[in-house]
C-alpha cells in the first residue's frame, strides 16, 4: 500500500512466524500528466480530438479537417475518407444541411468542436442496420458541452485595395439535439468562390438542367482559383431542423446566390490533324457571367428501428445569363440567356420485420429550360445562306421524369434481395435559328428541331449476399432492364419505337483482413444506349464558331470494370494509408469528330465499333508526427488510356498516360510560428498514330507562414509558384 512505510527484517530459516508493526507513511506522488490521444477508435468509429490538431490560424472546422490523417478535403470542398466520398455529414447526429455541408465546414468555429467522428460502414437508415452495410463512411461533429444550446454569431467586415475590395460575413447558428439552425450571409469580391459552400455532395442531383448552348469564354487557368477569379458574389442561406417527436424531423433549406464573374484573356489553341498542317485558333476574349439562383428544399423524415419514412420536396429556379466579346478573324459579340426551373419530389419508405425488410421508393421531377444565344456578326453566312449581322439560336427543353420501385430482402446465411420498378422519361425539344434584328425564322428543315421522346423502362434486380465466414460476405446482383424508346420527329415526320435489353451484373466484396486492414473490391458490367441529344438531327449554333448536329445514329456502349482498394488505418500511431487499382474496358459502336473550316467547326459521328481501355492506380498516406509537431500527407497516382480517335475524317490509334505526385505538411514551430507547405507535380503524354506530342509538365507549390507574436494577433505571408510548359506567355 502507498500509505504504509516500507520495512525489512532478516529471518532465520527455522523461524515459523515474524511480526511486523505497521507504520503509516504519507507518500508524495510525482506529477502525472494525462494526455488524450489525438486519434482513437471505438468499434466502427474513429475519433479525432480537435484540440490536438487545432492551431491559432484555424478559423473554421474545415481548416482542421484538412489536417486529419485519412481525411481529404478537395478544392471543391468535398470530403473524402480514405479516398472515398463520405455519405453523410452530421452535426450532433443530425443532418441539417442535406449534402451542402460546405456551409458547416466553412462557418462552424473549430474551437466549438470537441471531436470529429468518422463513422465507418455507416448505415443512416436505422431499419436497415446490419442488413445493408454501405462502403462509404460518414462524418459527425461532436460539439463541446458549452456550445450545445448556445447561440453563436460572427460578423466580418473586410476592406482592401484596389478599392473597393470587400469581404463581409454575418453568420448565426444554434445546435441542440432537438433543433438546429444556421443563417448565413456572405458578400465577397476578393476572388473567394463562396458559391462552393452550397454545392450538394450527396448522391443524385438537386438540379437536372443541362447545357445546350455556350458562350466562348476564357478557360480557367490551373492555379489557385482566388488568384484569377474576378467576382462580385452574395450568398444567403437559411437552414432549420426541428425534432417534433422522437426520431421525427422537419428540415428546411433555402439558398440564394447572386454571383457575377468577369474575365478576359488571350488564347491560342492548336488542333492536331494527322498528316496535315495543324489548325490554329487564336482568340482575344472577355466575358461576363451573371448567376441568380434560388433553391429550396423541405424534408420530412421519421427514422426508427422498425421503419423509415422520408419525403423531400425540392425547387430550383435560375435566371442566369452570360455575355462576351471575341476578337478572332473579326470582332464578335455573344449573349446567352439561361432561365430554368426544376421541381422534384422524392419519397422513401422502409419497413423492417425481424430479418425481413420491405422498401418503396418514388421520384418525380419536372425540368424546363429556355435558352437563347445571340451572336453578332454571323460567322456562318455562306453556309446558312443568310448573310446577317445577327443570328439567334433558341432552344426550348422540357423533361418529365418518374421512377418508382419496390424492394425487399430476407436475411440468413444466404440473404436474398429483390428489387422491381418502373421508370419513365418524357422529353420535348424545340430549336430554331433566327436572323436579323426582326428575328426572322430560318425555316429550312436542316436548321430546326422539334421532337418528343418517350422512354418507359421496367427493371428487375435480384441479388444475394452469401455468408462464407463471419468476415467474408460477397454480394451478387443481376439487374435487368427493358427500355422502350418512342421518338416522334415533327419536322421530318418520322416516328420510331424500339426496345432495348440492358444488363448490369456486379459482385462486391468488403473483407476485413485484420482490425487494421480492409479490402474492398468489385467487378461489374453494364450496357447502355445514347440519350435524347442524339435526336438533334437539325443544326444548332452551339457557339459563335460551332454548328452541331447528329446523323440520327443510335450509340450503344458497354463497360466492364474491376477495382480493388486496400485501406490501412492505425489510430494509435495516426497512420492512414490507401492503395487502389482500377481497370475499365469500354466497347462503343460510334466515333465522334469535329470538322474545321478555318476556326469554324461542326460536329459529326460515324458508325465504327471499337474498344477503349483504361488502367489507373493511386496511393495516399497521412500521419501525425508529434516529434516535429507536424501533420504530413502524400499521394501519387497513375492513369493510362488506349483507344482510337476520329480526327478530321482520319481514324488513328490514340494513347495517353499521366502520373502525379503530391505532398503537404503543417508544422507548429513553438508557439509563435506555423508553416504550411504543399507541392504537386504531374506529367501527361499523348500519342496520336505514330506521332508523340511533347510531354506536358505541371508543377505547383505554396508556402504559407503565420507569425503569432501574441494570442489573437497573426501575420500571414504566402508564396505560390506555378509552372506549366503547355502555356506560352509574353510580356
């Protein structure tokens, strides 16, 4: 005992017993420091202690996420865990933002977060727990007790030169286990792309609009976006989640974006033509893009162990337009109007009874677009037999979609799964070309499109999971679809009705080799046909120098894909590694070409069965090194493509390969300095026929140093370096 004085006596070997008189003694303990581990694992949950990764320069929880081993944050804001996109993002176990988690990662103060939890093999639907185990992980933010229930607000007023550079924010939030709210306003014209905060990273889409026309505008350079973006953006976001009863939530999300971009540049592009002189396109461009977008969603959800109910209503409306001027062979002005409307309702119901489950899913949506591209003067006068100073391309597009399915399963040593459903798509499309200030219609049939397309499909998908051992449980499925396509071309008085059989068998394996190593693998095959764009037989002016049409050919393709991922994670040593390989083979029946007459181009296609192969491999590693107070990560990748290409009517073999390597570090130097360094290098090579083009090299590095003379006072110095041998410039 630590409270008894130590005594010793020498005893002869013939003594039967010895008496000790106990004396009390106070023992002073040495100082003991208990330090929580930076990363720990409890079951399928990885816990990252935020305070262990936090430094003075970290403002939002997104800054901390970028340093966590095993976690990656892409430039778009999307979060990956061991090279796979996360499936859900929670705050205190509730999904307030429904995929637009950039609002949280960029605005929740990192100092209010106790830990970041990675939920591996996370099943968000309680009724499907232990029945369907997703491959993707989820992330949950655990707030500090002092932050729960408290209302936090932050305001920022930023002013800079050249005048007037502004960066303003007003953010309010409150999180409890029954109610959550986030209200955000941001205004910025310093080059920060605040629109990325309202991008949805969940599967599916909240907007089914598509692009038919475009303004030729400067391409973004491959550098930090804030260094070239000239914008004036305003963002408003209202998010509210309320729990009415146990497991019943109502979530409201409303976002509005006003975003104006301006850009100008000079570009020279050489189009390689096999056996001929290359075609050079030189353009001096300026453009203005104006986005005005309003979207809202209302989600009602009941999530219990016995059943799951979810209904989401989504509305999106856009009033976008883009304009620009190009100086090429002559000066050309362009203007594009892009109003659109999207309305959708999604319903999902799951009922579980013992080892059985039953599920009904339904989706219905409507999309309407009215696009108008005006070009002055016309570059296609001789081709269109219309020597006008103004051409206007109009497009009207509507789509009505439904998709309903029922599915079920019975669990056992051999678990049986089934799914059956019916879906439909109805498209209507009109395009017409007008000339002159009076917008006189060019009535030639070859310049018009007016058709409807109806698709009705029946899909059956049997599947089974076989339990070979407790860990080895491969899953097999064999989806079969019958698709009936009905086309009605009103311009050419042509109707058709054709049916197609589509197959998509696949096998998936999730095998834990040990508590640290997990193997993921899959093999799949699928065949598909082309969509409604192939019905555009009449010419459309898709840009000031491009006319596009199709020859009425139906594209068909099939794909075989095999991939394997090997993940290693050791929370105790904070070492996370991922290695993956992927092989894919595409069989296609068509080749696509672009014919050039000077800088003017027109797209076409021919029937020519062929195949294309792709192989890729990647490796990434991340680790915390306490000995040097650093967070380190590195990655490398390789990709190779082999196919054939149609170029100016000539078919040639085509190969390309590229590799990349990157690394980054964040190092704390005492209490007064923080160094952040990152670098990336990539090389790409292309070979067309027997001609090997010069390799393209790209290298970038950045160094940011933060000096902290006293707490709360930070001086930042940044250095960025870019190299790209494919770009030529002159002062």
